[in-house]
C-alpha cells in the first residue's frame, strides 16, 4: 500500500469533516463502505482513519465504530508527517539526522552499562547519577541551586507540565500563562479542569504591570512562562524582565513554573527566573529539543519542601521515568557530547533563521530559535493560509492554536528545523512566500 494513497484518502475524509459532510460526533462509514465508494481497499481506509485518529480528528471505539471528534489545539498545531513530499513546518524538533550517530553510540554504551540495579524499580525521582546529569545540563544554561536532592526526572517536559499543574493546583483553579502560549499547557489545563488566563506580552515577554493585574483580577494559583525562545512568539526574556517577574511572584501567594526547554538556544546563558525565587518556582528543562524528543528525558528542579509531594505524583502517574533512557542521557551529558550536539543544533537554527530572513523580508526579529512567528499580509487569515499551504504540501501551524484569548492572530508559526535540508527549507519557504504574495480573492472560494 503506498503511503500517498492512504494519506490522500485521509485528506478526502478531513475535507468532508471540514465542510460539514461528516459533522462533529457523527459516526463514519465502515472501512468497507468507504473503500467501495472511494475505489480503494478497507485496509487503506483503516490506515487513513488511524492517521486522522493520531491527529486528534477521529476517535475509534471497539464494537462501536469511528467518530468525528473535536480537534485539540495540541494535535492540530503539531502535525505528524504524512507524506515524504510534505514540507512540514509544524514540528519543533532538532535536525534529527545530525544526532542519529551520537545517539546510536550512546545507547550502545547504555546497553553495556545495564546492571541488575539499573533495571529494577528504583526511587521515583530517578537514580542519583541521572539526577546529577540533569543538574549539570540545566546549570550549563543558567539555572543555579540545582542538586540531586531537589531535581527529579520526568518523561520529557510535557510530562513535567502535567505533573506540576496537577500537583500545584486543583480543579477549578486558574493558571496564568503568556497570552500566546504552547498549546500543551492549555491541553493539560483543559484536561484537568483548570481555567487559563492570558498575560499580555511585549517584545520582552509578559508585561510586569499586566501580570500584577491578572493576579489581582483572576487570582491564579500558578503562573507558567517559557522564558527562552518562547513558543510561539520566539521572544526571550532579558535578565531585567526575569527579575521583575520574579519580584512579582515573590510578593504573592502563588507558584511559578518556568518551562525552560529552549534555554540551550541562548547565545550566552541567561539566569533562570527560578534563581531569584528558588522557594516559589519549579524549573523544567529537557533533552527533547537539543538531542531527541524520543528519549523523553526531562528534569524538574523543585523547592526542597515540594520534593516529597512531587515524588508522590510521579509514583502515581508513571512510577518512575525509564532509567534506561537516562543511562544514555547521562553518558551524553557526562562526556560533554550533549552540549556539543546542542551547540550544533543552535548553529543550524541560526543558519536557518538567516535563510528565512532572506526569503521572508517581513521577518524583523533576529533569533537563534527553532521557529518563527510570521506576520501575514492583511488580506490573509491564518486558517485560510494553512489550508491553502497544505494543498501545496506545505504544513504550517495557524496562530489560533496558541492564542489563549481565542482571537484569531494574524500570524502563523513555522518550525525551521523539521525539514531535512537547507535546500528543502528554501523550497518550502519560497512556496509559502509565493502563496502569501498572491491575491487570496483570486483563489478558489473557501
Ligand atoms: C514550551 C514547550 N514545552 C514543552 C514541550 C514538550 O516537550 P517534551 O517533548 O520534552 O515533552 C514543548 C514542545 O514543543 C514546548 O514547546
């Protein structure tokens, strides 16, 4: 079965969902019925259904059938690759081919290091040597005060966000986040029955006066920020803004979660906000963006008094994060290779940002981040551009997936790192540029 065939069938189904032929919560035809209609095989339809289920557009229930479901921002923002011809600008991950060899070697070493001690149940926060590696990783990029007693291991940063939101707030509580934010934070809040309120931002991140206002008006229990190369805006908070934010958190009965997953992309380490308020803040770092998201290695530095409670959450939630991945991670960090890999990814991001600025002159910001937050010409709406770009095999994320206020921002987010080569980057961006330069009104009506 060709991958093109089932992804084409998936596109037909998705179009029918978008156009209302298959409404929300409706049951889809059986594999056989749709296969007959579309002149294909039931196996191809099954594969198309699976693809759309992975994207969060369908849900299958054994014995009941397949139903159209509400797409979540998270599943829409990050789209799995469908077709080799696609220019997928939706996934924020490192240039993976640059890391494959080092990872192969690290896992070989990890295999040789496996001992009975390492393959059993262990402390929920992880082995001491692996926690120390996490301390060293975060310290290199600006976090102070981490040690093996206050650092815990998680299955990546998303898991850390889930644990922290559930440990620090209760259903019905409000969480304050940047007004444009990573949809994974909104997804955890929504699944856990927490409300979300947006804090307005300027070019340096959340605005201190606005943070004060949100705290006074919405009484959040927790503030979550992404201080470096923020997703989606790309903004990095300078040290002075970090100090101001810390000062405000300190004055109130409130926690800070600092999701610093992109800290390794800063040209020079910038002190973490958590350095200024260690007893009120939780700092998250991870290897997903520098080394590989498949490793699922995340680190949380917590206030000492909160470690026992967080361990209880880890125990209930996952028992422990797999030590086997952490053996490889610790090898990479202890030998210094992890930092070299991070530097290569940063260098690649800088080169790709340069290419993006050449092709898209409306880009003003100079960043070493993985992504760009691209303003659209006035005539274009983000959702429309996303659909038209997809017809040309270019996958982008609409700004609406990141907007806490529900406005439709006139931006799209583009990851520059998920297409394989600089040549493909140029081709994909040029297609997008030509589309944005064209007159939306002369295209087929939407
Ligand atoms: C700000 C932010 N936090 C967390 C994550 C998830 O990271 P992980 O793969 O380590 O769970 C992402 C992924 O895009 C992200 O952008």
